[in-house]
C-alpha cells in the first residue's frame, strides 16, 4: 500500500468532543462522496448494529426512524460526517483500516455541515510533499499565522504595494487548484493602516487549517520560537528529499527573508532558534556557508556574496521584488577575491617546486616557508589574499569568526611563517608586508572571484525558475 496520511487524525479534533458529543456532528468535518458509493457503504453493514453504535458513540438515545432519516439526508446531500464513516469502518472488524482507506481515497473533498467551504486534501505522501504545496507551507511558517479557523499570509513591498498585491493574487490562484479550495473562501485584502505597503491573503476553512497544522506542523495561534521544518521530511528517502526541502526553504526566505539592494547578500530573520539552525544545516548541505547572529529580538542568518549565485540557482525565489533584486545583483560580480585552490602545475611529488618562484629570499628576512602542502596551510590560505607584489591582506571579512578566533588565526600565521602582521590605523586592515611570502602565495595558490556575472542564458534560466 502506498504511504497515506491519517486523514481522520488530521481533521477530527479533541475540542470537537469536549463540550457536547450531541453537537459534535454539527462541528466536525464531512466527506463529500459519490451518492451511490455512500449508499453502498451504509448497505455494507447492518442497520441495527450501526444505529446502536451511533447511539453509544454520541451518548444519545435516538429512535431508529430518526436515524434512518439522517442517513437519507446524508445520502441525498452526498456528504457524511467523518466520524460516522469511521463507525462504518469499525463494524467491518479486521478490515477496518482497509475500508477507511478506501473511503478516504474515494472522497472528492472535505467540507462542513453547511457545505459552505470545502477543500481537497492530499492523502498520498507524494502529493503531500509536492513542491508548490511545500513552498506555501514555508511561507506560512515564516510570515503567516493560523488562528480562528483561518490562515493569514502577509506580504509587504518596499518598492510598490501593488507588487505584493500581485504576488498574493498569484498565490490565491495557486491555492484554488493546489488544495481544491472554494475561491470565495480566499481573499486578498489591505493590511493594517499603519503599514500601507502591507497586503494580506486570508483563507477561511476550518478543515484546511486543521489539515496543515496536523500534517505539516504549522502551529495554531502565536508562533514565537516553536516553528520548524515539517517532521514529514523524516519519512522521505534521502534521494527524494532535496527538492521538497528546497521548495520549503524558498518559501521561508520569501516570507521572512530579504535581498539587499546595496550588496550581494541574503538575510533571514526569525524568533525560532530551531528554524534558523535547521536552515543553516540545510544550506551547508548545498555547500552554502551562512553566518548567524543573535539579538534581543531573535536570530538572523546571512548568506554573503561568495555564495550569492549558488543560493540563486539552488534555492531562488518566487517573490517578484526579490527576483528583480537578485537578478540585478547577479549582473555585478563580487569585487573580493577568494582562495580557490592550489596551482598543481607548480607542485611536484607533493612538494612545492621553488624553481618556479621569483623574488624569494628566505635568508634575508629569516622567513620560514613550508616545503609541501598541508591541511593547516590550506586552511590559513583562506584568510590570506595577495594585494600586490609585496603585500598580503589577512581577511576577516567573509569568515564567520569572533575577534578571539581571528586573533588565534593571526598568531598561527605569524608562527608558521615567522613573520609580523601589521594593522593599518586608518582602514583597520591586517596585512603582511613581505615580498617573499607574497610571492610564495602568488606562485603556489590560486585566487579569483567566487562567481562571474550571469549571462543572457543564465538570466533567462533564472527568470523561468523564479516564476510563480
């Protein structure tokens, strides 16, 4: 049997029973089914047994003619309370689960007693982890709330309020066909007066709210620090988990993230330490190295310029304003050079070939130079950037280090090369003013930009990727 969600557990809640079991059928979810199928389901069990179980379940003493009338109404309206279908499945004994799964698969959609709102819940795992659905869940986790039987998704644009309105209308169109929601149950409206650029997408459907709370773990009420990625990811094989996770985190970054217009960086802010740590772990899986900062209001995660292009192609965005900003910034390559790797052509038998070097005089300056590459040397090379023929900059920018950690790196460099590191009093930049060490790194280590500006083909690829 294919993986199927516990739809009964998702839609039927304890609070539906708390006040009065007698009124429970007025509040619970109903399944819309084919009329002939409903009749066959009720005919598959004895009427007297179902009537008896119905009375025991609700704690009432209804007459047989009254219960029979109810059955006829449910058949005529093609919608049946989910708990009643659960009772029918229970009467099938050992085949209970099989019968209930069959009923769930045949359901057209879920509604309420009035039939006013409805939606079509995905029941198979492959449909639950659909990328478009998980993008919306990620956005809800970041910048949405579930309360009073409705879902609110907010978005504000610093550039134009109509950009947010356009974006949320696109989300509304997607919600209708993704979740089978009634169009009239979804509304795009203006946010609070104090923020004129804010728009809100509101979905009013109790069973839909219950479903995404149960299946995806989106909390009801105030989120604070309890939001996290869906636990359903734990049930997906490693080979199939990457695309759903990318879609979820794309939604998270579109909801609570921002793309700087002045620099090539992406920021994410959240009150949830769990979500920030999970985001960091996922980004590192994509070989993106973010940095995290803590303030009194929450946690911020920053993706710096070195990984900017990688983020755009690996995760990306569907938000029109962020899409415009990211593509614009990708046309401007980073100014800063980084360590790329060793120049293998100048290394023989795993040793540095010093015949390839120029202007190296270790005796004059009493400089120590390693004879062959080592793990420690390669780590330190990430912090040393040749500025010209005679000077090496010691870089702290781009490396997520505290001052004490950076100070330890400075000591390691001075010890390894037997040199002195100076500081520019004006720019506060650290540097080594030594031709020998500079030429050593220029000869055996390769430096360059972390990425090149996008071309027309790459721009076209991203525009298609970013479309909602």
